[in-house]
C-alpha cells in the first residue's frame, strides 16, 4: 500500500537516568518506520530545518520519501523520573499546509500532529478524496504552559466523524472527551485506546477487543504511534479487529526495546517471530483476548 504520513517530525531531547540524548521522533517518523517494516510505501509530509537533514537522509536511504512543507523543526524534551514521564515543547511547530493534489494517489493517509500544527480542515479535504484516514488525536488536544509543559485539554473531536481509525492514550481520550465512556460519541469506524503496560483496546461498533502488552522495555517513546500505524496497515489489509489489535500491540511493545531508527530492526525481528500463544473469548463473544508471544 501507498501511505501518506502527515505531521511534524521532531528532535526529542530525552533525559533519563542521568543521561541526555537527542533522537528523531514525531508521530509521522515512528509511523513511517512501522509501515516500512510492514512492507508499505511511505511518504512523510512534514516541516523540518537543516538540523533534521541527517534523519531525512536516513529515511530516504531506507526508501521512505520525504516532502518538506516548512523549514522549522519541532523540538521536545522528554524527562523521565522513574516511570513518570513529562513532556515539554522547546520549539513549536508551524502550521502545515498541503494541497489536495499532493494526496491524490495514496491508498491511505495517517494524520499525526504533535503540537496543533494541522488544521482539522485537512481531514475534511482528504475525506472528500475518499481516502481512508487514520488519526492520532494527541496533537489536536495539546496545550502548552509557559515553561513548555504539555497538557491535554477537553476538545470537540466531532471533526473525526467519518474517519477510518483514530487512536490515543486512555488519558488523552478521557481528558478530551470528559471521560472514556464518551468515546462512542466519535463516529470513526475503529477506535484504539493505548493503555501503556496494560496493553490496548479496540472499539468496533458495539464490540471491544483487548490485547496485553508483554515485555515493555527501555524506551516507550513512539509506541503509541507504532500501534496506530500498524493497526491502520492490518485493518486496511482486512485483518480481523482482534488479530489486528494483537499484532499491533505486539509490534508496538517490541519497539520499546530500542530507540530512534533502531526500532525499525527491532520491529522487523518481531514480525519474523510472532506466534499465537493463546486465544480466549469471553462468554458474550464481544470481548476477545488474543495474545501473541515474541520469540527470542
């Protein structure tokens, strides 16, 4: 499949266990790596400056196309204190503008803003092209304190009605909607809620599916983006919701073993070793647990 990933790529300053290092990031970046691992042809539409030239060159060498929509790079600081994680915006994104002709010919579009850089109108434009859309909600609901601390806000997400797939964390949906129990008000075909170490859930009509996360490791940055992208791939390939969620959760979990570009090879290794270890259906048949174990 040919997929467009639209959203700001980033340079993330990661502070953890007394060490500080810089990594490429952003929903479009991590989604592109996941889709590439799954065999898709990917084009990233983003804004970045000369400080992102090395990651751009690396993406191009892997076969991922890049289209520069602006000349500024979004920068975050991700500070870990044990299992606690705080996110700070150091340099904001500019709005990304993309014309209709640039999107024509793609089989799907993944919209992944990180800091309010995408106007919801873009989703309406792509809907008009009858191209399936997957959306990560995080960049649409974020606000920023004076020190750059990222906060989530309650938001009207009705512009997501009619999309193919939307995704966000349990906390993001809960804050944006005023409670996770309001998620059915969004009329997207599929909705994925990431739950960190507790795995993920997928909503499809009246049915809900659950998958466990086994073995989350050193760097969870980008795992939610990889969950979104891989679920988009599998659902577009007509995998069942339960198998889609299980495979995607396993792939996202595997990605936490490495950082940055190294996540790609980790995902490839995971894809070569995925195997079903257990499957169990609840009495109603509506809740499905399908656990995949990663080989060594």
